C-alpha cells in the first residue's frame, strides 16, 4: 500500500491526466449505453406491431428496404440491419431520423418515451397505435420534426395542444383520428410552416375550415368525408391549395364548379367528374 502511495505521489500528474481522460469519457459512454438500451427497447416494441413496424432513414431514400425491421442514419450514412452483429453496431451508433409503427400491437404511449433523446428525429408515423396524449411531450422539442402522421388514432386534447406547439411541423396527417374537430383545428391553424394537412374522415365543419383561411402556403389539403359544405368555398378559394380533396362532403356540383373556375391551377378531387 505504501509503495502504491509513493508511486502515486511520484506520478501524480499522470494520475491526474488519467482521471481527466476517464471523466471526459464517462459522459459519452454513459449516454451511448442509455441510447443503446432505449433503441433496443424501441426495436422490441416495434417488432410486436401487428402489421410490422420499423425505424428508417428517409422514406424517399431508394436504398431503404422497407422489409427490414430496423434501419438507421449514422454519421457514416444509412446502415441496414443484416444479422445480429450489425444490429448491435447500429444500436450503439445510430441516430434516429424516422419511426413508423402500424397496428395495435404497439402502443404509442410506450414508444414515445423512448424517443426522448432522439434529437435528429424528423418523422413520426403511427397508425392504429391506440391513444395519444401527454406522451407527445417527449418529442415536442425535436426541432427537426417536420412530418407527423397519426392515422386512426385516439388523439386527446393534450396531444392537440402539443402538436400545435411544434413549430417545425410541415406535413400533418390526422386521417380518421378521433378528437379532431373544429376546436382542435383552431389550435392546429397556429402551425406556421404547415404545407400538407390531412383532415379526411374527421369532424371538421365549415367553422373549423374558416380557421385555416389565412394558411395560404398550404399545398395539399385532404378534406374527404368531412362535414364541410358550399359555405367553405370562399375559404378554399382564398387558401388556393395546389391540390385538395372534397369527395364525400356536403359540397354540391355548383360549389365544385365555383372552385374549378376560381382555381384553374389547382387539382381538385371531387365527386363530380375527374380531378380538375
């Protein structure tokens, strides 16, 4: 023991340097371990999805094979999972960019807490994944999150408020989800960068669409099977989306004719003839 003390005294600067190096490594190593555990748990949850699920790079990346369970964007580029050893490498080094989950086998409330540290996340797609509410707070501060798709979900008021606070959202799809009514749309209309909005099969009425009237940057707007009528024609003309759908709504042939005449550069999907 005395020899060890003497050696430490003689080499104190080396010891201090070694301690500094270990301290510097402790944080990234600890963060990597925590991220590995989170990603491993996310991988396990997604594989339980009834219709499959996965983590991907970008949907438009032609190199992505959607049949694979897990893909990731790393600092070295897209890394497909081929065999267990490569999956282990990804779980240590991967940076989540997009998460998709389909089916009741995965509960969104279980998945969202695992995305708390996914700072590079830019897309979330849930379909039939149950109820979603305050759990959205785990991704509310993702500054790169520009695509949020929630199909056939039970969207709680707290979730609506959180979505409305996500300033980076450009592509929002809420098709056939419960909890999306005029009051909810009033809050969602505050999103400043909205370019694509899918409200098909929701409880939207003319009053709710009026809240979107000033969104003249909307490029795509899906309103199929909502409760809008000819009273929404002036708002749609003012918004002038590049493409929008009004099938199975209360719009009459006359209303669609007015839209077609006023918006010659828009593609309109309606119940009256082919898309214009």
